[in-house]
């Protein structure tokens, strides 16, 4: 893995986990918003798990084609299908024809935990960037 690939993995992590924190914050902010549906971020790994890649990492055989050596992707947002509770509030502007509103389906404990996990993953990505920078500086000092 090259140094630029390490920077790219760190950058991807910062972007994706930053979006995760943002989505969790929006969910927490809308706990008391009627008819709000909790959003769930979808992320996936970029790592190539092919047999050729495993052999190449062990120094066996020749690897053909380009490989993606890691990172993470933000694949979008889905809405939580769980329904919020119905509350009878006939004067509320969001009430249906029977006078009921549906509360937000956001669970504060789940979203606070999601935000904490995403924040720690963001910090880990910052660590990748910091270590990659230190490696780049050290490699430049070797030539002096």
C-alpha cells in the first residue's frame, strides 16, 4: 500500500464518518418532531477480498488489474421502517382526519450511541491521516 493510498483511506473515513455524525445529530434534534422518520446511514467497505489479493499480500503469484486496498463508502440513507407511537391531538396541524399524530420513531439512546461510535471512527480516521503525515515527513528526512 502506498502512502497516497493511506491518505485516501483516511480522507474517505473522515468524509463518511462525518456524515454519520451529522445524520445522528439530525435524528437527535428531531426526537420531538411529529411524523419525523429516523434516518439510517448505509456504509460499506472498499476492501478487495479476492483470492488474488490475498495471495499477492502473502507474496505469492502476480496480481493483475487494479486493486482497492481499503477504505469506506457512504452508500446513502434509508429511513427506519419502525412507526412512531400515535397520540391523540385533534387540534395539531399534523393530525390526521381522526385527530392522531404520529410521533418520531427516533430512539435517543440508539442515536446517541450511533453518534459516539461515528465520532470515534472519525477520530480514528484522523489518526490515520496523522500517522500517514508522520511517515511522509520521516521518508523525506531519510534523503537528507
